[in-house]
């Protein structure tokens, strides 16, 4: 096992910081009040951040600040000012999602380490290499990345790799989830996810009927990640930083999880049964080793409940009007949290008023219609909570230092101070004299140098080299001590050896990087169409479109040949997630058509690098790249991307701001069922009991089924190429707003056909007619009403945006 491995802990409060540091974290990550993906955590003010950095650095612990959201244009200057503060306060790295921001940070703060957030959806060697070339110092890999892919990445790159090892999981690939955004306008890409994955859903079949026994289940709610039994494999695969999730968890959770993983890493052995029990007790939704390590379906998803289930305490053996009788299977202590299952299937808890041992039958006051013969859970352990609290309350502000003082007659005294990896030599311009009467004693020297009460330090070891009968004023000893601790504090305040900016210089440099050139538009008011199947393609009127995006299949040659005869731009669309075998398949399928197509649409940074290095196609950047501001547009233009689809979370005002500042050929989706999740696991695997994805290609459940939410909206599911896409319950339809959309700066309107099998040609022709002035607004609205006869529609975020 690699003992340079970093254990990275979450921090959501000062108490959590103490818990992480005192229990053995090598680094911590946290967010400020703005620009981070845990908006609903308490987070830290500027003064608190200073305190965090100071405390962590005193303990030789690194601090990483999350700026892991998409940034809109008007926020960019404020974000850079915030990063200047972090830089000058000596933060060790920032964690970034937005590529436009990352580009500006690299230009303004070349000494600042940048970590690529898991929100960037980096899951392959090609993506890692691209970020390495761009100057990133670390990549937080997608949680779903398999060990074999991690090994490949490690062999082919020099950059540090970070991976999650414990805590809550997103069911979707991070950065590729719009579920919260489309349901309520709260974007996960902006740090405000409402966690719709933790809500109950029912499965509907191809006829729209509810599936028996699959109603009101938590079909998208993952279990919690727990890799205690796999740490050696993860480290040996190439992960440098082991990351614990939990910035919104209590400090006792942080203490318990950090302590346990610290022991496993240091001892190079599995966790003990008691340690595993403590980890389970402190919080769990059930545990999974994650899809990256092979879990799938029921091994990954917690179908019965989305919250903490604690540990099994006992069984309800009887109830009466006022009392519940519990047969204990484990020890119960007074003040433990206990939870009962009610007749309605819900759970209700209380603090235990009594204690009991295994095998006892105990009585507690009834708190609801408790179900007889149902399990009773221990939701919290008072002993474990106290143990965790004690681990970080004591000695959290005491830092032992070592000193060596040399006092030689006729020479200046020298005080050497050591703290961790820091050493300082301090001199005073005062020659030691021979005493006329009683000389200086070692006891007196120790007494003076130990006077550290107004500092954060305590004297641990003191070596004294003293000539007999030496005389030195006590004031000189005090001065040496003060100088030494002052030097240590200054070092700790700037461990990364950075210079502060001059305000005027920073203002000028910031204005310079924010002032980007405007790119030319090469096309005007075009209509593009993306299809997911040849059956959809065959329904189109090719005279009424300018560009087509088609999926790459083995038998696509004749189709593309026919399309090229229609004078249409032909682009191959690629998936959001690609691993090594996917690139091999992509290369094989591109070979026979490489001279026919105009370009490739990419949604993954790895795909972008792969296409750039191996082909001369035009490149289109699609929605998986999360293009949210002018600076990201500029970044991709510099990377050779010719046109790009802007994020569907942008409103018209934001789009207009992008166009005015940077221009270029910009596309927006103006029709379609937006993909709201991309997952490795599959909800239908829960129904079938699948343990892996080996039967996906022949699965009858791969298409046509859906998830019904509490508002009776159905989100349809499609399984393809080893991944599941979940689509919005209603299509985006902005036919009557196309003038406004084009006037905002968009010059390509895109129709996305995904789960549709009917009305494809009619929808395409309607958009063509309105865009080309054949229909007026009244006729377009009449057409929309015919669509609304069969489905509700949405205008998406064009007129509202996200928070």
C-alpha cells in the first residue's frame, strides 16, 4: 500500500474541521458562502476561512476550497476576487467545475493548484490527459470509474487522481443531472440540488400502466458508498487522494469515518467488526461498494427508504394501548436513538428512556401505531457520539514545539525551533557575558522559554547547551522566544510562499483576462436535428434542415452516403460517457465513414481529445460539456471546437450576454425531451434483479418504461451502450418564441428527437415554417395546441433560468 496516500475529509463547520484534523485527515475540503455545490450547507465566511486555513496548516493539513459550480458571466469577476482572497490566505488548492473559470484562474494565479471537480465528469485517460495538459494538478474522477480504467489512467498520466471512498452517492453521473433543475428550477450544477433522486417513484410499463409491486419505491436513491474492504485495491489502482463525502454531516460522523479509514490505511489491514459496526451506526442508507467496483441494481439502490436506517436493535414482540415491548438483539443505552416501523409503513423515532442488554425485553412508551413483529432500529448510539466528540474536543488547540538553545560566553545566543517540517534559527545581537555572581541556570531558561501562554504552542522538548557561569538578561531570552514563534507563525500563514497582489496590478490583470475577443458567426438562423434512431431519421424532411446529428452504429455507411447527397451537414453524435472499449468501438465505426461526415458532436472532454488527435473533423461541443458562460465558449473555441450547444439551463438574458461578449456559432435545444439523468445503473434492473449489465443489449425493458413521480409525471427510461438515460416528463417546445431565441444570439436551433416515434416530421416542418417566415405566430400557436392535445409542454429555462 502507498503510504503517501492522502485521506481527504469533508468540512461543513468548525467542529467538523476539528473532528477531521484530530482523527487523522491529511487534507480537508469545504466551501465558502458562494460558488460551491453544497449551497445548503452552513459554509464559511471570509473570517472563518482564515481560521480554517490557519488551524489546518498548524496541523500540517491541506485545505481545498470548492468552487465547483457553473459560473454565469456576471459572476465571473466576483469569483476571481474571491479566489484572490483564497490565494492570498494560502489555501492549498481550489476544486473547479467551470472550464471558463479554470482558464482565467490559470492565467491570473499560475501558482494556485487547480483540481478538476467530479462535476466535470472525467472518467477516462483521454479526459485526464487533456486536463493535465491544461495545467490542472488533480482530477476528481467520476464515482463510477471502474478500477481497470483507473489503472489505465494512472499508467498514462502523471497527474494526481482523487476518488470517493465513502458517503452519499449521486445516482447520475455528476455534472450530468438536470432532474432538480427541470422539476423546480434548483440546479445541481449551481449547488442547489433538491435531491429528487431521494423521492419515491412508481414504474409504468409501455402502455402507461403501473407495474404491480413497483409503486412508491425509492428507485433512484443509492445506498451509501463504503469501501473499507477495498482500500488496498483502490490505492494500488492509482488513487492518490481518498475522498470522504459529507459536508452536510454532523462532526461526529466526520470523526468516526475519518478515524476508521485512517486506521485501515495505516495498518494496511481490513477494518475490525467493531469498527465496521461504528461506521454503520453513525449513518447509513445501507451500504454499496459502488458501481465502479461492480455493484448494480439492488446492490446499489436503497429501494425501501432514502434516509439513515441505523442498525438493528430488536423486534417489537407486543404492543398495547400505551406500551411497546421490544426484544433486544443488541445493547440499548439510555439516550440512544430508537426508531419504529408504523402500520402505514413510515418510521418514527425517539430517545430511549431506558437501558437494556441483548436478550432483554424492554418496555417504552408507545409513540404511534407501531407494527407488531416489526424490526426496531438504533438510529444513534450515545456512546459512539460521546466517543467521537471526545476525539476532537481535547487538545484541539495545543501544538507542541521543540527548541534547542545554545548559550556560549562571548557569543550571541542561538535559539533553534522545530515544528513538524519547519525549522528556524534565531539570534539576538547581545554577547553572552560571564556572570559576576550567580550564573544562569537551565531551570530558569526552561521557565522563560516555556512561557507560551499567549501563543498556540506548548514546549515539548528543550535541549540546552549552556556554558557554566553564563549571564544573559531574561529579556533577551524572552525576545528569542517571541522572535522564534513569530517566525513560525509567519511561515504557517504562507506555507505556499505566495506574494500578495498590488490592488491596481490585480485590477489591471483581471480586466485583461476578462476581456476576450469576439468570435465571428459563420452561419445564420439554421435548423439542426438530432435523432437517436434510424427510424426517426427516416421520418424527416431533409429539405427542411441544415444539419443532422446521428448516432454512430455499425451499419450507418449507406445512411450517411444518402444524407450527403441531400446537401446537409452530417455530424456523428457521441455519448456523454466513454471508457476504453467505447473509444475502440468509436474508432472502428468511424473508419468507413471518416471521408463522408462533416464533423463529430462531443459531450465528454476525453472524446474531444480523442477526436482532435486522430481526425480532422469539425468538432461540435454538445450539452454534456456544460457550456454556461462566455469564457467557457472561448475556452472551447481555443480548443478547436467550431460550434457548441449552450447549457439548457441558461435563460435568454444569459444567452444574450454570452453572444455579446464572445459570439461564435451557438446552438440551443428548442425542442425535445431533455435528458435529466445519465446513470450506470438501471431502474429496470431492480425489477429484473440484474446483478450487472451483461443482458442489456437483449433486454425487453430497455425502452418504453418510465418512472412516475408523486405529481403523476412520467420520466421515460432508455438503456443504450451500457448506460441509462432518464428523460424529462414533458418536451421542450418553444416554436412560438423562436424569434426571441434567435435574437438572443443563437444561430442554430436544434430539435432533439429521443423517445418520440410519432409527429417527428410534423414538428420539424412546423419549426422550419416559422423560422423561414412561412408561418406567423398565430399559426405556430395553433400547431402547439395540437401537440398539447397529446402531451404537456414546457418552455424550459429560456424565460426563467435556474437558481
